[in-house]
């Protein structure tokens, strides 16, 4: 389940401790590259509010996503665990009927929700194309071509008197073709209204989703949430639709950046960060609020439209991007600000993970960590406050789906940061910086190159991952790999079997779980967002 905007009040904090607990604001972008922000070196996109956030707090330069894909990365962010431990992604909203909301945020500790409970797809925005183009080609156009060739061949053979073809065969093939075309038309017609909708708590408020001033609407609601909870500690998670496709921005930002629709969306998101900072300042809450800003993984470099327009961001100097574990896919912005508690203008070059947010938030809220499961994240506060100089993560494990792709080792007695790849994706076309022929890189089979021995880099000296070390260039080559393999063996022993969320039984469409704003289910179209705006005016 990919929750794109979540608002919640952390009401379990004991009220007697309200004065000592900070407010917590977590801002998470989608598909934003580390090279898209001014504070990380971008010179052409305008991100003054995010840059101001970095100037007033700590900038992490080795902040890592636990996965290079949106949903498993967000699962790690929300649980503090490697996603391989829980399989918590693409769950949907309901389990047994369309109103049980078993996977809804309100069923998992959230007090308020406003956003989309599924993925922001380009299919949700008319005119932006489809992410299913390749699937439609394989499942529709190729079968139709085969049927057409078969029919033509049978007609010719029958005409030449070489074979007798019963009329029922012709009829059956024509019916099959008609059925395939009918299913395609239904899919194209009904996908958007059935899957692209906005919710407020358990109610669908807009179906299909409208992108008109969407950022303004959601940020205004976030500001209202802060105002409603200003007198007690709160936790606000603002999980942006920006800058995942479908790209969108309001008229105040459309066409204003130097990087097309993508740049417009980045600059609108930066504006929204400024709105959150503004309301915190207005309510005099800034000094008692920890703010965290990051992205779920690196920029999607293969995001190019059929017209050749680049709709992906920049990962700066780093190789690769979304869906692979080169640094460009997992090294993300990491900015934290808490005036008077965290030193302003500090830069920390130690490996940290988005899994660290969960234990950090729990500790600050005075909530004990769960004892019935392994928590892989580490409390960031000792590192942020200078109480320790090194990351608590000696080893970090990088997965591509459920395959262990790479391992990172930060030795306690060395400045080196080793990264070993067991396999790497085959970029296409050759020499490219991504898998453009398939839109994303895959994790197995002919899509990857396996490395025996593993491909080893010293990230501290070679952050661009261009020059792997060898036994000839690194005397400790085998010793380093042996140490990392021992860490892998220990880690693997801690893994338990989890449900396969992508099994056929889980991914097949279940009409009885389909959500619709109409009680009858006959016309899934409504706009209660517009009605609410009219009522407020």
C-alpha cells in the first residue's frame, strides 16, 4: 500500500510529558533525486525553502533508502525494518470486503488521513500515457496479431482448397479477438475512475482524482492539522505525490522552472515545504519541532515520455537511479532540523538509513520499541547531537526486491566505506545510465550480471562507483570480502519467511474489494472535495 499523504496525531504520548516531547514533522518526497536540491549542489532548480531547512539543521550526505523502489522503501521507513522482513507493500486497502479497511492508515495507529491510498500513476492523469503500455502490447496487440495471421492463413488455405476449416473455428477466433478488444476498452475506460481517487479518513472524496491545485489542497489541510493540534505534541507525515509521474503543478508553477514539468513539480513541492515552515513559525512551534525531509529513493532516470521529454530528476554525481542499488538509486537527501537541539549548518558524512526514522521518532515520543521483532534502524539523535562520531550501522544490506544485491561496510577503525555487489543490472542501451528499454531495471535472470568474486568499491574514495578495487589494487581485498560475507551470513539467519504479497492470489483483481464513492457501485464518480471547498467559502 503506497500511502501518498498521511496526517496523524500521535496521541499516545502521555499528556503529562507534553512539555518535554517535540512535535514531529516528516516530509517524504517521491522519486526526488539528491541532485535536484540546491543544498546538494543543484544550480538551476529553485528550492529555497528546503535549502533553508538544511542551513538551519543537519544535512546527511550518506543518507540511504532501504530499497531503491517506492513501496518497499516506504515500508522500511514506516517500520524501521528491512522490507524483506515484512513484505509490506502493495497491500491494497481492504481484506475481505470493501468496508473492512484492514490496511487503511486509521487501522494502524493513524488518527487522520487525507490522500490517495494507492500509487500515483500516469494513467491517473489524462494525456500522460500509461504505465501498462508494454503489458498491453504483450497481452493484447501480440495475441490480436497472432489471431489475425491465423485467420488470414486459414482463409487462404481454404480458398486454395488445401484444408477444410469448420465455420466454428472462424467464429471462435473472431469471438476471442472481440473479447480481447472488449477487455482492453473496459480497462482503458474504467481504470482511472476505479483506481485514482482521493480519500479523507474512510470516505472517498474525489473519484476520479483531479490534479487541479492538488498540492495546495493537501498542504492547506496539513496546515489545518498543525493548527488543530498546536497545544499538544503531534506527528505529521506529509508524503508527497511529487515528483512521481503523473507530474502535475498548479498554474502558479507550471512552465516556470528550467526543467519542464519535472522542475515545476520540484519547485511547487519546495513551496509547500515553505508553507509548513511558515505555519510552525506563526504558531511559535518551530523551536519544539523536529523536521525531517527526504525522498523514498533516487530519481527515476528512465522516466522519458514518448515525445522524448525527460520527466526524471538528477542523482548528481551518482550512478544509476530508481530500481537499482547503485548509489544513484539509494543515496537520498537527508535533512533534519530542531533549533536549539541540533546544531545548525552541520554536515554528517556517515551512513544512515531511512529505517532510522522509526526508532528516532519512537524514542523522542517516549514510546518503547517493539520487542517481538527485529528493528534494523538506529536512533539518529546521538549522531545528530555529536554524542557519537560514527554511524551505528557497521553493515547495511541492499536488496533488489527479495534478492540480496549488495552489502555496505563501515569499519569502526577505518575511513573506508566498502560496498560489494553480488550482481548488477545490465543497463540498456549499452553505455546508458539506466535500463531504458524496460523503463526500470530488473533483479534476476538475463537482466543482471553476476559477480564472482563480488564487485568491490571503496565508496569513500569512489562515490561514483566507476573503479572497482581488485586484489592487485587492494591488499585487503579478500579479507574485506570475507568480513562482509560473514555479516551476510549473520544477517540471513535473522530472516523469517513472510507472506508473498505479489502472489497470484494477492495480485488478481477482486471486484468485491473495489472501492467506489457510489453506494450502488454503478457510477464511481464524485467530487466532495469541491463541495467541501464551497462550504468553507
